[in-house]
C-alpha cells in the first residue's frame, strides 16, 4: 500500500521539512552530474523544489511496489532533467542512494534519459520533448476508464511548449475532462539555445491553457509554501485538467549556474562542485 | 513449415482487409474486455467505428493528431494494457515513427497498429496517402513485428496474431477490396507463410495485394511451361525462412515482388538472408538466381489500381516478365 510521507504534519512544519529535503535533492543533483561528468544541471535544479514537494508530500506511491496499480503516476516530460527525478526516487527508497553514482554509466539502470523498463518508479520512458505529456493523457484516460482515483502528474519545460504535440495533448485532456491530470510547467525561460521568449515565444501560457479548457495557476516555483498549497489544490481539484505554471530560475541554488544558458547540459568541474555544495548548503537566496 | 494449398481459388470480395481486420476486432472485443482502441479520425475509413459503436467506452477518437494519438496510446499501454491504434499508414508510420520507436518498441508495449492504405492500394488517393515505405520503417524497429495479410481470412487471422503476440505488432492493410482466397479452415501464425502453388522452376515471394499478382504471373508462366512456386509471406517480420530456403533449394531462383519501395523492403531482407544462408551444397549450384520487384526509388501516382501497379512493375504481367528474364539469365 502506498502512502505519502507524513501528510498529517502542520503546514509550516511540512514546508520546513520540504525545504531541507530540497537542499538534499540539490546536493545530490550536482554531485551525481559531477561524478558522471555529463548531464543537465540547469533544468534539474529549477525543478528541484517542485519535485521535492511531489515526492515527499503529494504523490501516493509505494517504493516497495513501484508498479502498484493504484499509485499516482508521474511523468517527467522534460526527460533530460532526470537527475532530479533519480534523486527523488532514490531518497524515497525506490533504489539505493549509492546508485546515483552510476548515472549515464555503462549498464546502469539510470540512463541518460528516463527508461520505464530499467528504473524502478519511472512510469514512462521520456526524453523526446512533448511526448511524455502526450503519454500522460493515455495514463489519465486509463484511470478515468477504470474509475480509479489516482492522479497523473506531468512535469514539462517551458521550451517544450514549442512542440506541437503538447497542444494535441492539451486539447484531448479537455475533450475527456481529465481532472485526474495535473501538468506542471517549469517556466525557467531558458532553453538550449537561449531565452525561450526569444527563441520562440510561448506566452501567455495561462491564457493558452485556459483557452484549451484547463484550470491554471501561476506560482513561484521556488516558494515551497506556494508549491505545496497549489499542488494540494490541484490534487483535490475536480472538473477540468489542472495546469500549474511555475516561475523558476534555471540552475537555482548555484549562483554561477543561475539563469546562464551554458549550464543546460554541462557538468561542473571539481572546483565548481565545491562551490556549488557550499552554496546549496548555505540555503536558497 | 508452411502448409501447401491444394488449389487456390480466387473469389471476388466485398470486404477490403482494413474492414475484415476491424470486424474481427469487434468480435474479439466480446471475448477480451481489456483492450481499447485509439482512432485518429478516420474510423469510417478503417472501419474502427464498428468497434466504437459497440464499445463506446473503449474507443477513443483522438482527432486528426497521429502523434498525440500514438503517444496517448503508449501512455494507456504503459502498465501492460493492449491498445489498438488505427490510422493511415503514411501518418502512423512516418509522422509518428519516433513515438513508435522510442516509446512503444523500446519499452515493448502492447500496442497493435491497424495501418490502412498500404502500398499503392490507395492508388486513387495519390502519393500523400500511399504508404510505400511503411514496411521499411516498421520492420527496422527492434521489437516490432510486421504482418501483411492479403484477404478477408488472413486479415482476420492477423488481428488474432497481433493480439496474441506480446509487444508491438504492425499490420499493413489495404484500401480496396480485391479477392478472397483463404477459408476459415486456414491457419496463420507469426513467422508463418502459405505455399499457394507448387512449382520447381522459380519461387515467387510476395505479401498483401501482390500475392494475387504473383498467382496471375504463375498462370501466365505455366502456359509457357515454367512452373512457379508462389509463397504468401503474410508474416513479413519475422518471415518464414525455413519455407523460403526449402523452396529456393529446389527452384534455385527467387523473385520477390512487393507493393513497397524496393529499398529496405522484404526483398532486401530476403536477398541478404539468402546470401548468408542459401544451402549451396545441397542445392548443388554455385549461383542462385535472384531478383526483386517494387518501387524503383520513385513515388507512385493517382490512378486506377491495376494501371498503376502495372506501370510500377508489380503486376502479374510484370512479375511474369521478370521471371522469364531471370530464368533466361538476361540482365536488366
């Protein structure tokens, strides 16, 4: 039987716990990418607070039974940010924390992009932008068809909104009134080649999703209180699919990575790692 | 080993393979309540609407959005459920090929692709609707199995094979009603084939609609004293290597004809297979005669089906001509 972690605690205590947890998540992200000397730190760090809230408060999952049929589903549609997912899964007990050191290595279960048949807790193979979100539609449809109470959560990047299939998926969620589907957009305004609003503008995302029949919320994606209360609202929401547009900073928590295009897919050096660890341990600014 | 049919009798049919496949899907829905069908807005063409009419809660019309449809099907199949995805071959196998590859074949999901308008059988619709590269795309993907039935009975059997084979299965179906040849008593299996006619001079291999053209070619050749063996390779991947080798050992000449690009079609597969596995010693020959008919690095066009396949060299007449040429040793 799956359980969320300590949902009974008071809100301010939960927030304090989650903030501490997010710090651990960030530390593991930079360490594992440094160890692999390959991976995507920027988009992992921008999603760290949201992912922590999901895995340590919201998601009803069972690490001992990763394919438990009644579990909440999670799809990392921005699959390149899998370091943050692997860390959350490891800290939640899906596999040993030491395994994080094998990221992207030969015969590792932790592939360069998430693979459902290899990693416990990975519900969908992703890595091709837009497709994970479109897969989450099928998962939510199945839940509706079977009259199950689980929810499907998909985390997307804002650059990913440029993929046409995202809007095919958004339309179908409206048609089938998938109120068991929650999309979270990690809106860090940076993609591989530069600022999202310059490469190919995708705003206003809230108006677009509302026009597609979704309920939307805009939040600060690094404010744990806002993250938690909005995710809890989404979890209880009925009637329409729910979209959270989370304003974030790419590379959040490590000053020299923050909002710098070059840290999309680059590992830190030894020196950079030491500084990153120091800054993360100092807490979010 | 494939069964050998005593006598093949062609009967005009009113049911194209796309319809027969869908009709079997409806029947199957009564015994298997767990699978669902995703359509991409051509249900009245693929006849998947028959399933939707009977089981509305198990039928999801995702609109004119093959990419999103295929990905949503992957999501619904993620925990093991069988999902049939219906659409036209060009769109399912090319627009959505990456989803089929990375998110259906790679995780080995039970997605069964109902793909209509294979080859030039959508002749009057023109190139945009003629899937003449579908076999190449699908058979190249690891884990994917590929079927190409030619008539009502083999199309119905293809549905059963698809459902009973774990993992992804692609079935190439046709737009137009052609002929029926098999009966309810004929059996089909993954990796199987049927020898439709025995002959010792040349082996004609084909699948789908071109099976009928190969039979016609065999009739034409018989009048000249050439006895052609005709194999219906309805299971394109995996194909029936045993039957092929046994036949080729006797005839020492193989001609593959397919309604598809020559490049990366079944003929390429069989050609390279024979190079490696042909039993030269027991055949008692030093050379095997081989040729391959299909689209020669070209697109098709609109027009009457029989005129189009004749122009592109895969009609019975064209196959017979190629067989004569091959046996006479002439080079094209």
